[in-house]
């Protein structure tokens, strides 16, 4: 069994371990992390590699075409929230930010990805090569692009509180915190359920998504995906991956099981149970390696963080801003890692 209290971080002196959190659907926004292109060569190179891999996977006219242009040039949030842009670009940005942190000399004791962030974690850990993961992401996106319109809504409530309201295929799509439950479903039923919850006094917030991620509504679209994944070579994780789908460390058998990956768009994300399992084994500095600070905000609710045993360091701003905002956020994160985790190579950009 993996244990973050004893896993080596590659440094002498007993420095605090680091775990990376990689965000998923809902964290995306136009030009996310683009401010680092001119300031951070490692990020720029990794982002170029990821976008090239996605374009190659899609071929001429595929969903990977135009990703770079839309990432850097479009201000259309609806376009960025669509599965053909949100999923591959989140995968690419998470991967590139992860590469940036690894380039500082950080040796994470664990990676915890939320939704598509788990695929980026699989690449960083060595389960998949970047081109093979890009092929899997492209296949996933191509399948989901024509799925019926749907969405996700975060509710300030427990799973037990929302259970009586669920109907017509609306399900719990993610458990982000004890009192943050995300519902997923097709547009019509989801509107009905959320209206009932609002009438009952619950606080709700729409997740930026036009697809019913993590619900059975996507099962028909994903049928047969495991056959494509089965053709991809798989390695054992060099960095432990705490799976947001099982709430435990990814095993070699799971990593090699095509169905484990193909069912992810249909299965619920268990972020809080996974975070709880990770922090139960140690007190790492939690570094959010991706756009926004959504996972940081969730992690700050955990008793290990509130008590000061663990700490949270986001890499990027909480909200979209300027290129200088991106650079300033990374500079602050580098300083925090030098102070809290003793990472001498985490230099300001």
C-alpha cells in the first residue's frame, strides 16, 4: 500500500511531501494559463507537446484541429465549455502545469486528478505516454461531442439530502465535499430537479458544462471505447495516483483495465473521499496544478488543512485575469513551495 508519510520525495532533510491536485470540467476558461507562455519555457514546451499530440490524434479536421487558436484567441466561454474544447484543453493545461512543477525539482508523493485531470495524472505518473493519452482523450471527446445536451449543477448539500429529489436519470455526478454534491443529467430533467431543490431552499450553482458528465446518460456514447483503449500500452505508475473514481491509490491492474478508463465519463467523481484517503496517510502540501482554485477551495475545508497539518498552494489565479496575474500567481506558489516544502529549485518565473 502507498503511504505518503514514507514515500521518498527525492530530497534529504525530511522536507514536507507534496501532492498535486489536477482539476477537471468547470475549471476551464479562455486563455487559461496562457500568461505563462512567454515567462515559463518548461510550460510552453509541454503545452506545445500536448496540443501537437491532440492534433495528431484527431487528424485533419478532427476535434484537435484549432485547439491552440481557440485557447489563445477565443473569448467565447460557451465554446470553451463545450466538450470538444474544455476536455482536451484542460488535459493539456493540467499536464503542462504538472510538468512545470516537476521541473522545479518537486517529486510528488501522489497525484489526484478530478475527472479529466486523472488522465493528465496518468501521463505525469507514466501510466500512459502523452501521445497515447491524447489518443484516448480524442476518442472520448469524439464520442461525447454528439451526446444529448446536458449539464451539471453543484448543490450545497449532502448526498443524503439531495437523494429524494433525484429522478429521470439525474444522478450524483461528483462528491466534492461533505456539503458540495454535484448533480448531472440531461437538460430537461436536470432543470426540473434543480428547480425543486431551489424551491426547497438549497443553494445551487451551475457547473460550466454542456454535457452530462459522470452520468448514465453518456453510457451509450462510451460503448466500445474500451476496445480502443485496450490497444494502448500501459505502464505502472511511477508516481502514485490517488484515483478520484475509487477513493484509493490506482493499482497496476486498474491502470491496465481498459474499462477503468472508458467508464470515467459515466462514473461519479469521488473527489472528497479520495482527498480524505490521501490526507489520512500523511500531511502533504497540496499543490493545485491547473486553472483556477476550485480544488484548493475544496481542500481548505478538510480538517487536516484547517488544523494546519496540511497546506494548500494554488498555482494559478482563482479567476481569469491578465498574463501578469498568471505570472504573479506562479511566483507566489514557487515562494510558498520553497518555504513550506523546502523545494530549492522552485524559483520565481
